[in-house]
C-alpha cells in the first residue's frame, strides 16, 4: 500500500508538471503497465467522428492506425480490443476518464491469461485514471478561460475602435484650439499692415506681410497635422528641430495675448541655451510652447509678472521650459491639468491645451514635467530624447 501511495504522489507531481494533454496520456498508459499490472494499455479518445488510440504501451502492431465508431466507446470497447488482438490477450478492462461531468476518454487495460492483477492494483489503476482525468479537466478549464480571454480581447478591440473615434473628435477639437492660438496674431498684423499702408511705410508693410505669411504657414501645418493623424503618417514628416528658434517664434505668436490682461500686463522673456537639435514635428512642438505660454499669460492677468521661455540641455536631453511667476496651482488642480476637457477658464477654455501638450510629448517619445505650488508660480518642462547626432 505504501508503494502505491508513493507512486500516486509521484504520478500526481508528474501530471502537475506537464503542460498538455499530449504529455499526460502517455504517462498514464505507461503507468498502467509499469505499476497497475496490465500487460498492455491504451488510452482511447474521440477524434472527430471516430474513437482512436491517442496513447499506448506494449500494444501489438495490429493496433497501428486502429479506429472505431464513436458508439463503441461504451461497454463494447473491451470486447473490440480483445477481438482486434486475435488472442494475444485473455481479458480486458476499461476505465472511464471523467472529471467535472465531462468524459475525456477511456483507458483500456489488457491482460494475458492468468495475469489479472490483485484488487489493490486495480484500485491503483482507478486512482491513476482519476488523477489524469482531473488534470485534463483543469486543462479544459484553462482552454475555456483562454477562449473567454480571446473573446474579451475582441470586445476590447471594438471598444478601442470606439475610443479612437472619440479621440479623433477630441484631437480635432485640440487642433482647432491650437489653430486659434496660431492664427490670433493675424488680427494684430492686419492692423499694423493697414496703418503702414496709410502712412506709406513700405518697409513696415513688408515686415507685417512676412510675419503674416509665417502665421499662415503654421496654421496650414496645424491643419496638415490633422490629416497626418488620420493617415498615421506623422512619423514620416519628422524633421530636425531648433528649439531656440521655436521658443522665439512661440514668444512672438503669444505676444498679442498680453493685451488681454486687465490690470498688470505680464511680459515674456527668453533664455535660450542653444540645446542640441531634436527630431520631431516642428508645428506640434511650437503649438505646445504656444499653449503653455498663453496659459501662463492667462494665469497672470490679474497680477502681472514674467513668463520665461527657456531652452537648454540637462543630462544629455534637450528641453524647452515655460515658467511663470504667477499664482501657481493647488494640488487638486495640479493633479488634473493634463485631463482632456478639464479647464479652470470656464467658457473661455476648451480643456484641451495641456492635453494636447501631453499628447505631443508622448508622440515625440519625450515627457512633460510640471512643477508648481500656490504662490510660487508654475513651470512646464518639455524633455526630448537624446539629441540627433
């Protein structure tokens, strides 16, 4: 009895270590001969519309390629095996492999004349079959979980598609938001142009026309970005970027916003550190810098102060930073600033500016870092991957 228990333990461990049905069944067929007293053994299972031998030990060659109708999986299976063996065995015994109310096959033990094993061997055989059936039941459960997981993934893909459509609407709103910021200076330049024409100042007309052309170019690039997102071709239009140049341009574009201040007018300062060139979409990064600068100006409408656009390099990574001397943010605002549609500007804000900044840096494999505290101003740092060599 101790030997039987010891072998059951070892067999149980083996079964738990294997990973598939194809590995369990040969172990079971072998155990029937080596430890349960059978002269030969076979594991029979339904394959398609037939029953076939899926594992065996010491069967004569006559069983090669054996198959039968599925109806013979019942009580007649032992007689069928003895008939097929043509006198090679005296008796046959079948044991059903059942677990969780499911039939996984039948174990056929074949015995020569006077080779019927003692009762404790038969009990061991039944126990081995039960252990194998339980393992097969677990495999079936895992397979069912995998099917459920696959169905869940299909559902998730459908949800992702729906989310993409929602994100497309969000992104279009964000592009419109950026486009508004880019095109706002046109009004100022038109006024300057009209004044220069009236005063016949040709040089001023040329300067204003040049500035207007630049604004329109940036606006067109922003619209092109919408098309590129739809075609997923944005990576193809990446180009070397001079952060100093973009910082200067962002300051120029944002200056008309200074006139919106009600009391103390903020000022814009530049601290250009000549960082290395980065690779990306200039229009996206410019839009991000303009968004951050305009937000800083709006935050200081009532108190005045300085918005500084800084560029440089830290730890081998180029950066562009927009910092202000404004009122700063409380923790509950700081925690949500990058959420789409979250805004502290009421009807004046879309809540997409900082969300678009965050998306821009994700798209450029970079990051955006926020440092702020009530009464201590706010700083947004755009960090880019290592410079282009």
